[in-house]
C-alpha cells in the first residue's frame, strides 16, 4: 500500500427506500420512497399522515452517506411547484425545471429509407 492510502473502498453508498433526505441548508425534507435508479429522479415523501411527494432529479444529489442523502437544493428551492408533480416518462427534473432526456415515441412508417447496394453503400 502506498503512503497516505487506505484500504477503504471508494464506492458510493446505495440509495434505498426510507433513507432520510436533507436540503443543502441541512433541513430534513423527507424520506426516499419507491426508489428506481432507472427513473432518473428521487420520489421524496414528506410527512406521515398528510403526505406530499417531491420529485427531484438524481443530478441534484450532492452526497450520500450514513446520515442519508443531501441535495444540491435549499429548502426554499424545494418548495417550488416544479418539484411537486411526477415528471413525464421521457423527462426528469433538474434545478432549472424539466429537462428532456430522450425523445418520446414517434411513427416511422412515413420515413423515407434510402436504397442501398448489397455492400451497404447508398444508391445515388
């Protein structure tokens, strides 16, 4: 082992349902609910009896540690309406609002397909 090197692994902690979520200014905003890493966002449940969900893009995660998840957003920023609704399937939330991450489905029946030779080269 080299000097100043430890044997601790540098792998990120796993996000799991029930983890506490904190704003950048240290306020606990809720807990992770229904976590799906492929969804591109966190579903954060606030409250127990009268619940409210926040939907925050994974890019807004600042740190994940034994305490929980800390976001790059302040408590005031999380109060904005853009974090209160589920993003469409082809979009995720970021600090600036909705960001398109991929195109939605489209019809390709009318698309013109160029002819090619057997070698794959286009016919002109």
